[in-house]
C-alpha cells in the first residue's frame, strides 16, 4: 500500500515535470533562430532599398530579423575577386541558406563553394547558360533563384535612346570587362547598332577609378549619348556615373531604375527590388523545409521604363510625347 502511494507520487511528479517542460521546449523551438548568409557584389550604403525588399519577402514567410532570423551580410563592393573568400566565411558559419545578390559573380562564387547549403540567387541573366542550373523549370541540386532579363534588353535601350536623339553622334557604352555577361551584352548591342547604322564607342570600366577616365575619353571621341552597362560595379557606382553624365551633359539610359532616381535621364529594366523581394520569399520557403531544386527559377514579370523629366530639362531636351506615353514612371 505504502509502495503504491509512493509510486503514484513519483508518477505525478514526473508527469508534472514533463508537462511544464513541454511548453518550454515548444517555445524554444518557435524562437529558434535561422541564419541566412547574404553575400553581394554591391556595396552596403547603396543597397538599403534592395535589402529592405529582401526583408519584406522573407518576412512574408514569418521570419523577422532579430526574432527568429539572423542575417550575416558580406559585401564585395564591386570587387569580384573578394567573393570566394566572403562566401567561404558564410559556409564556415554553417548558415542555413546563402542569398547570392548583385548578379552572376556572387551566384557563381556561391555555387562553387558549396553543393549542400541551399543557394538563392537574384538578378542573374540566363542562369542556364552560366551553368548555375541545368533547367529553369527543374533546377535540381542546391541552387535556384530569380532570373533577370537585362543583357537581352540592350537593343531596346538603344532604340529608346535613338527615339529621343534621332541621328545622334556616336553612342558610348560603359561596360565592366570582369562581369561574366559583358561579352554577350556588347555583342548583342553591336548587332543592334549595326542594323540601324549606329556607331558605338565601347569603354571598359573595371574599377571605380576608371569611371572618370572613361567619361573623358567618350567626350574626346565625340559621343552624343550613353548606354550604361550591366554589373555590380556600375550599379554600386551609379551616383558617380550619373553625376559625370550631368557634368558633361551626356544623355544616358541605364539598366536600372535606381540610376534615374539618382538623377539619371532614363532606364529600362525589370524591377531590381521586386527580384530581391521574390528571392526573400524563396529563402523563406527553403527555411520552412522546401528544397531549392524543387523551386523553379522565376522570371521577371515587372518591367519599368522610367524617365526623369527634371534631368531632361537640365540637358535642354524635349521628351517626345511617344516616349512619355510609353513610360511607366515619370520623375518630375
């Protein structure tokens, strides 16, 4: 009898302890922090908008930085040679997901560094040709992300610039020779220019120090307008490029809206913030257990033609009604 009473007390104590421990375990599981590695070829100071878009995307999956999410940021600041070491740091941290931002260089560095940690890329043109994924619909492996049609739009940008400046003098093109898709970008732009009899002046810019030299050269060679090239370096240096274009009174079209917001004349491109937001959504889905290889590479659905009317007036340019009607956004 006494044994049975003691046994019952121990059982009640054990069950009571388990009952009190279970909520603690559940709360610990709910508050567990996942860490995402965020590596970018760009610079932190000029990336606030896209970082906010990424946070918005991943927040939709229920992940909030400082609560159940930590983000380890690594920035190459336009120096692609730094990316392998930055990605290696994130691999050593054993992050749950690597978000490779800022175009192909960071995505390629992440794919080279790991075949096990999920990788989500953003703003990458033609990821199949680059070897990031074997297929857009069935990426397989540990890599997926958001494709970005930009290189293919060089001819479109050239056409819009010629609508504004018919019969213009030679048109300069700034390109980063270290950017993986530059050769293709230049080749397609040359073909488009040849088809309409437009002379191009292609100028390499592989560091921020070479930007001013490039503008001096294009002025000396009589360029009447400018097509901005692709790549993290030119994106991160957009304010400097825009300022030099204004100083030399060179009308320019860019491949990202951010340059027009900074005072550039025109841009035509998919929305970069939207690509980062979509990448955040994918990262959140992976943190919840989905496999990157099962998530199709997404194509951009939102394209923007933006005109800065204030800049046009400063350049003494009259924007044709046809272009204004085509614009998705007009900055006054």
